[in-house]
């Protein structure tokens, strides 16, 4: 008789291996949570990157607009013009007899007119004659203000715009174009105006972009026309400085005095 027997090791399956096979087919819950977490982090990172790109693009747009405006305002159309003008003077003739004569002086300026912004920017270089200071001047028709920067003193002075003296930007531009073309050769005259320093201005950022750019970091004072100050005597001892300039068909000598 032949006895047939089976090896228990071959006849039975290892329950442990079946369990491992089942674990391979069905992912663990921890693995699912990890996958969801990675997916969420990926989405969050994607949104952050998109937001960062949007902010960078906005910064580029705003910065580009600012730079465009800055360089546009700085460039503009620049005129370098000279004007001859008369003032009361005495000339000695050959016979040594003093007779009044309309002696002609000349003044040159560098001018930039910004019609859209309603602003006139004037630079008066060091004059050939003594008694007048170089200056930078801003006439802001939008703010209705004029600012003088005396370059010899490095001080700024602000006063309400005098529209009876200062020609509006469009008319002033037309005058400059005519001077440049040679169709108008001005031989002007000199008028005088006297200003008195009244008080110091501590906050210039409320005076508009152009005057702020001119007076930033400098001592800045308010001015008032002398004839408008009640009780001011013409012979009072004052420390004065003069700026000769033109923004019309005549030359203006602006005298700024400190009491």
C-alpha cells in the first residue's frame, strides 16, 4: 500500500502574505491623507505664485506709468531765450554831459512749459550784471502758486500766482515759439515788484508736485507783496535780494526782503 501525504507547508497559504497582498491592493488611509495634503499644498503654491506674479505685474505697470510721467515732465520742450530790456540809466557821452539814455540790458532763461499740467518752469542762470541772483521759478496755474528758489541763498519762497504779470502757459508757449522763429524780437522794459517774507512753511508736500520738488529739503517761506502790508514803511531797513526774470513781454525784477 502506498501512502500519499501532503506537506503542510505547501498545502497551506501563508496568511501573512495574503494580508500583505491585500494591503498592496488597498492603499493605507495614511497614504491617502498624504496624497491629499500634497495636492492641497501644490494648489496653494500655485495660487501664491499667481498672486505674486499679479502683484509684480501691477508693480511694473505702476512703476512704468510713474517713470513715463517723470521723464515726460522732465524732458518736455525746452527753450533757451534771451530778452533785451530797457531801464532808467545814465550814459556818459563824449562831452562828459550826463544824459538819460535807454541802455539795453539782456537776460537769458531756460524755460519749460507744460501746457497739460498748466505749469511753467524757469531757470535764471547767474546774470552778467551784479545785483541779481540766479533762481529756479515755478508758476503753477493749477495750484495758483508761484515759488522762487534763490540759488545763491538756497532758500525757497512761495506766493499766490500773479496772473496780471505771469502769462498763461499756452500764451507763453506761443510767445516763445515766435521768439524762436524770429517773428517776434522783444525789446522789453523792466517793472519792479517787492515782496516781504512773512512766515516759514514747514510742510511743503501740500503745495503740489512741482513746488514740492523745487523746495523739498530747503528753508521755505511765505511771501506777501509789500504794498499789501499795512503799516510797512518803504524806508525800513530790510535785507533784500533781487531776481530778474521774464514770463511775459516784459522783464520783472522781484525783490525779496526779510524784515
